[in-house]
């Protein structure tokens, strides 16, 4: 990935981290307590997260959408990274982030610190871990794009990713299913 291209993704990457930290802080500030106090809400969120992941897996198995074309110039339109604010707002509708936030809030609730210190610790750890992970994700995505131009390679990759995403969905929902079956 060229340095210029990476720099262009920075607002998106920083927005993801910022949005994730905000969701975790809100969750720990009270939303998580409310959810953890009502196990059915957590169960519903778990099922929603699993369903969303299964939907994502199914989308990976569909043929690639046709390229969007600019109506004025008739040239293909290249996707752009999200803007900072768009990336923040996306985290508020991202079920994976909410699932992680509830888990992080429940872990932070066990810290032997005040609530304020606990939320700062969790927010800092999230920012420190999340930032390099998403930077690597962006760099890997750019490198993979060149390799996935071959249709067969693309189908194999998408199928593998769909299996992994579907497996993750089942792994997330399985404890709930096991609890219901007993």
C-alpha cells in the first residue's frame, strides 16, 4: 500500500477506533449495566450479532456487484474510505462492536478501581489494541485487492472468509443454543 493511499485511510481508521471507544464508554457508563441486568437483552443482542454475521457470510458468497459508474463521465467510480464522522457513526450500528463493548464493560466492572479509572483503562487498551489491528487490516486489504483480481482466487478467498464468518457466528450463538437445549 502506498504511503499516500494509507494516509487517505487515516480518518477512516481513526474514526473506527474513536467510535469503538465511545461505544465502550457508553456501555460501561450504564448501557452495559442495563443490558447485563436483563439477560434476555443480551441474548437478543447475541442472536442479532450471529444473524448479522451469517448475513455477512452469505453476502461473501454472492457474485460481486457490478461496478458503479458515474452517470456524467461514464467512468467507473472507485470506493472511498469513510470519513472520520462516518466511521464513528458506523460503530454505533456495528453489532460486533456492541458485542465487544458489553464484554469489555463486564470485564471492567470487575477491576479493583473506581468506575472512572476502569473506563479509562478499558478505553486506552481498546485504542492501543484496535489501532494497529485496523491499520494492518487496511494494508492487508490493499495488498489482497491486487491478488484477488483473478476470479477463481476471489471465489476461493470469499468462500473461505464466508466459512470463517459463519463459524464465528455459530461460535458466538452456540452457548445460547446449548443453554436453551438443556
